[in-house]
């Protein structure tokens, strides 16, 4: 794997406890390319973050299909991307089951708008540094006509900070897949290492083949697709449900034991089940909104999770999980098998979402240089020393 070209976001974690998500629109291609050209050197690579010379001041950048078009990628090249990415998350509400209160008609902050072109995630060690980074980005944008912030979202870890968890109290970072070739040691229950082509374009996947690359190759190689979901968590409603329907069953010793808390032998227990290796996804998430302390009254403030799911195929991985495993009522020869959690009251609401493409570093430089140039230029860029 080319760790010098792959953005760090799906492979290596920075020591950041907070971040700022900036959702951008490009009113002009020149402005978008100028913005990208001036910020690309701040984008963290998997190699840089993995060296031990840790620096939380990394940026992650990804684009919607409309964003790639706004930057100047030609229609002919854009047509080589898969239909799910081209259509975007809002247009695929029927597939994803985002209906009723979760429908894109109710989404906030321009996340369902075709004017959503890019996301820039600014990482920071603490809130003061995050505020400085946001101000720095604002000053930078003020000098570049044609690029505007549609909306922003501040993320910060929820106390207590000794382990990752959401506002509802559920522990996070369990069963994260290990990518073959990274040297990362899997925790129990994570399964064997998975071929990198399940997550990054240009590599062999679990089928033994590499998925054909969108063109030009310099734009797509070492990239990934990201499904972004903003999920509001109704913490007060959830705690009231627990009070009414049962006492706590927390087993703190089990929850804190990585050798036991996620070690389920599904291969033996569910032999007819799906091939999990082809459905796995890498997830990154952060909480937003004020902490809801135990015993406190619900002040009505919005709080929840900003979740990013990384994969090589939105249809085969993310949409399959949402449509077949959660919302489909028929599984094999069984009927009425909709996910049993669907029968519970809704403790979350989808407040927005989008499909992004997370390019490699060479792809970012290619876009900044002018993506409408001939494909021959892409070969030159690919061969340039880094």
C-alpha cells in the first residue's frame, strides 16, 4: 500500500480529541482549485501520521460528485464513477430507508443540497486549538473568491475520556476491521486481516481481483468512498425508556475486557450467513453537542454522532448493510426478519448525510492543477516525484 499517497483518515488516528467539519461549496472552479492548492500540503498521509511524530493539526478533504464537477472534472470522466456516488445519499433515501423524520426533506445545514461540494475536517488537540484552526481557515477563505462555507459542525469527545463512546453511553471502536499490509494487530472478534481493495481503490479485494478504477487513474487510485451520516441522539428519551423497562444490566468487567467483549464466533454460530469479509467497512466517528450528564434534565440541545463509513463500494458495503441487513424483511428462507431493533422507539434521527470521495494526495494535486486537462497529463502527474 502506498502510505505516502493515502489520506490518513481511514488508516491512522491522530491524537485529536476535537475536530471541525466544514462543508463547502465552490461558486467557481478557479476558486475551488485555488483553495485546494493552498491547503493540500496540510492533508495528513497514512505514512506521516503513522511515524510516531504525531501532530493533531491534520486536514482531511473529500468531495461529492457535484464537487468534482465544480472543480472541472469532465462529464466523460465523471461518468466512470459508480451510479450510487453520482446520485448522492439524498437521492437514495428509498434504498437506505431514510423516510419519515429521517427523510432528506428534513436534513439541516445544506447537506441535501447539490451545492454541497466538499468537506474539510480540521483536527485539533483541544477546543482552543480547534477555534484557532477555524479562524485560520476563515481567514484563508476570505482571500479566495468563489469558495463558501455552507455549514460547519464541531466535534469533541464525550466525557469520561478513558474510552471512546457516544452520548447514549455505548462503547465505540469495537470490531474495527484490520487492513492487510498495515501491520496493525486485530483485537479479538475483528476477524482476519482484510485485503486493502475492500477499502481503497487500485488494490486486490477479497474476491482476488481489483475493481476497475474510475478515470483518470490518478484521480481514483488510493481513494475511498465515504458515507457521512449526522445522527441526532435522543438521550433523554433513551434514558426514560431504560427507567421504565428495566434496571441496568451493565457488566463493567466484560465491557472493559477487549479479550471478551467482542469475541463472537459467528462463523460457527451462523454458518449460512453472509461473507462478512466483503461487507466490512472502516468507521470513523465523533460526537457533537453538549454532554448530557447523568441525572440532568433534557435542555433540548441537539447532540449526536457524526459518522463516516469508508469503503470501496457504497452499494456492496454501506448500502447493503442499510438495506438488506437492517430494512429487508426476507433473509434466505426466512420472512419477517427485519432488524429487531427497528421495533424499538426511535432514539436517533438522521439529520443529514452525503456521499464523498476521499482522494489520494496525488489526486488532490491533480484536481488543484486543473482536472479538465487531458488524461495524458494524469500519467505525468502520477510519475512526478513526491
